[in-house]
């Protein structure tokens, strides 16, 4: 159980950090709540025994959204050679963030509950 709680604590902290870094994004009111939801669900997984659907439903939504945002041409997530951020780089970053959230939510769904 210590490894499970350490993983959950790590992912909650990581999602809070991701939410913090969204303040300088052009649309923080969209992205901050998305990361905070995953942090909140990770916290709930540490403390309570929720149904797997609590995690799988948002995971499905995040996955579909990530697929729709995925750029037509993958340019990576770093700045291009001229130091400019293109729309494909921004879409790549956003879709990658949604896929990371999806993976964490799926893991949360199948982690054992914190029952004693």
C-alpha cells in the first residue's frame, strides 16, 4: 500500500504542478480545471473507495478530446528552429496533456481501494 499511496501522491502533486503552469496559457480557465480534476480524483482514490466509473468516464472524455486536438502534422512539443511556437506545437502539447491525464485516470480506476 505504501507504493500505491506514493504513486497517488506523486501524480496528485504532478497534476497540481501542471495546473499551476497553465496560468500563462492563453486559455487557463479551460486547462487548470482539467488538471485539478485529475488531482482531486487522485486524492479521492487515496482516501475513499470510489467506483471505477468515477475515473473511467473522465478518462474516456479526456482521450476523445486529445484525439480531436491532435495536430494534423506532428511538430513535437518544443519550440521550432526559429524559436516560435506554431499551432501544431500548441495542439501537440494540449493533446499530450490530455493523454497523460487519461493514463493516470485509467491507472486510478484499476488501483486497489484503500480499504483496511
